[in-house]
C-alpha cells in the first residue's frame, strides 16, 4: 500500500508539473520598488517584470498577459497592464518590455488611461493588494484590437479565446 501511494503521489506531481506555467525571475511574493507606479502619489520605477512561460497547450495560436488588482477600491478592480497578440513561438517578455513599443505585440490602455505597464499603487493605509499576473493561451493569432481598446473590451476578447491560463500573484502595500 505504501509503495502504491508513493507511485500515485509521484505520478500526480509529474502530471501537474507539466502544465502551462507562468514564471518570473523578477517578482516573487512581494512587488518591489521597480514594479511600483511613478504617479498617482506613488514614487516607484514603473518597470514591468520579466515573465516567462512553458508548456502551452498544443492548439495555442497566441498569448495575452494581464496584470490586475482585484483589491482596488473601485468596485471592479484595476487593470495595470494588458499585452496581447504575443506570437505563439515567444516564451518570455523581458524586464521593462511594458515600457516600450513593439511592432508585433500590442499593449493597450490601462485603468491609468495610458498604454503600457502601470505599476502597483494602492491607497496609503489599505491592506496589501493582490497583483495577479496572468498569461492566457489563445486560440487566435490576433485579437483584432488596437492599443486604444479599453481594458473591459480586451478582457472580453481574451476570455472568448482562452484555451488555458496561468497566474502569479504578488502583493504590495504602502
């Protein structure tokens, strides 16, 4: 029985370790000053983290990435970053990608009203906010949207075309 249980545990961990996974060498459980917004009363560096992913589903045609704060006191959270039309052969976004323009990959407007990465900036005294970095494997090569498309519409299209997703959650309080 003990041997069978060991085989079952090893088999299960092997199966789960092969799934679609988002990783970051730049962030861990807490966001640092590099990922904090510079504005809105915050004085961070506003640099997007390095993100990489592995084991996407076989039918993936492109990827999208979002950074979202569900704890923002807005009633609907806060969209900090939206990236889409990432080619299926791409496996990472380098640190500070969200601070540059790309010819093949689209970054659209965030809840800050600007295109590109917008770092963490919770209200002073609030509990630590969750910042969810999510990668979506999509079933289309292009969403057919532009950098001026609102977060809600981009989110709608992403959700309509998601095959699978993976999330890293980090926290920040000031």
